[in-house]
């Protein structure tokens, strides 16, 4: 039986029970979950092992790469610039990044970048990975790229490219790289253990990710045997030229080893944030309220930032999705505590979100990357949190 460490406030015991069940029944190897309510922590739990090969235990300060949950951190940085009057979401991207106007992109707005409506999910020519990690070659490739659809007419998840696109706007406007801006303006004031671009000194605290293949490879199942709602998605997976595949093939090689020190040290504002569940929850708590004297965004900015911008069938994920200006919004497959919640999931199960209606901020990080319909861990934690809230 896995030992569960940490604290839970009275009334939130169901979250501890669900967290323990994730180890016993749902595949967690090492993990942490944290919940803030009205600016104070009410759940702060961790357990398991950070490195399955050595048995190194997961401690209070273990760091975990959270994949696309990073997008919520980057979106928050953008809205801080908007609130300060330095960035206009409805201005053309080319106002801040003139080279971006190439390839018929002169009218693409910053808002469309953030809400996955720009059509820049893929590249005609992938960029060598070592150059992509160096930032500028990928930015130049995206500036030259033509959109995959007429911008503003559809949306599709910019899983990889979003970080360079949005991050370059942050860099042009603030004069700082997105990782540096986050460190200076968000992580520093809040005392967060969260990095976009991991410093070498923090490397020994990072857990080792393990990858669990799905119980059934849906691409091997005859189409007529698939549930109707999955047929279009599986067909896209089978097609190497589909946007579903090309969106995650923007580098050469296509596969990126996110356990690699070089990958974790680079700044990938869409996908390689490294931190604790506690820091995810604390950041979102400071987005919707005050935490130890720090508030990141005003209520007016939060309301604007979380208003739905795109919904319906996603051109990349081939299932319905909903986005505000940078944040994911609740759907059936994206568990949160209420209709006004916002945040972001990450590959394999990580999740961070805020719910202004309930004063809740949530963070979950884990090193067993499952994902897909087999993974119920985040959903079980959110369900338990909902029961705690009554």
C-alpha cells in the first residue's frame, strides 16, 4: 500500500481517499494533488515514487513535467500584459511581430493565437529538434508558414506550435523570454516551484516519467467495431497526413524525449513546464483571488480571459473542444468543478484549473503518463472535490 503524505482540511477527506485509490486501482506511480480554497491550501498530498527504477520516493518538493498544463501558466502571463495595457488581444499579431505577416497572416489577431483559431498547427517542413529548442529557428519557420485553414473560421488544438507562437508575442511585448517573464512576474512573487525552462540546479528534483500504453490500440480495431463517436478520430490517427498527426510532428525527429535534460532546460511554453501540483494550484488561486498579498489578475480581466472564444469540433483533436483566450473550458472529457471553471490539462493526466464560483484552485501532477479513455485519475480527484464542496 502506498503511503500518502501531506495534509487535508476537515471536509476534504474524499480527496485523500480518491488520491489513495488512484495508487491502489488507477495506475498512479508517483503523484501529488493540491487544492486551494479562498486563497489558502485545503489539500496538499503526495505519495509514491519519483523514479520507479531506483525507488526514489516522491517527496513534498518533487518536481514533475506537466506537459500542456503549462499553457495555463503561459496564458496567465499574457493576460497580465493585457491588464497592464501592453498588449491588445484584438490587434494583429504582426503589430508586435512584423515578420509574422508573411504567408497571408497579416490579419491574424493575438486572440486567435491564444484560442487555437490561427490555423498554424503544423509546418510544411519540420524544424530540427535541436534548433526548435533554441527558439528562434522555430519562430522563423512559423512566421513564414501559411495557415492550414482560413484564420478565425475554425479552431484546432495547436498542441506544440502554440508555445512558440504565444511565447514570441510575450517576448516581443515584454522584452523577456516567456520563461523569464513567468519567473519574474508570477513564480517569484508567489514563491512557486514551477519553471518554463528548468535551471540546472533543479534537475535532481525532477521525477522520471514512465509511459503506459493503452489497453487497446484503437488503430488496430476494424472501423465497424469502433463506437461511432470515435470513428473520425481513429481515422485521423491512421492518416499520416492528417492534422491530428501533423500537429505533433513539427520537429525532426517527431518524438520529443521530455525526460531529456536538454528538453526540460529549453523554454517550451506549450508543453514543458516543470513544477509541483502545489504551485499549479497556488498560481490559479492567485489568478482568482489574493494569496499571501499577491493577486495576478483583476476580476474583470479574469472574466474577459475566460469568456468562450471557440467551441465545437476541433480540427486537430476531431472531437468537441472549448477554449477561452488561452485556457481550456470544461467539457465532458475535461473535468473541472463547475461551468465557470477554466484551466488546462496536460498529456497523460496532469491538470490545473480555477473555479471562481467556488473559490477553488486545483493542481494535479503525476509521472505515469496514461491519458485517453483508460485514465480516470484526474476525474476521480475532481469528483471527490465536488463531493467535498457539497
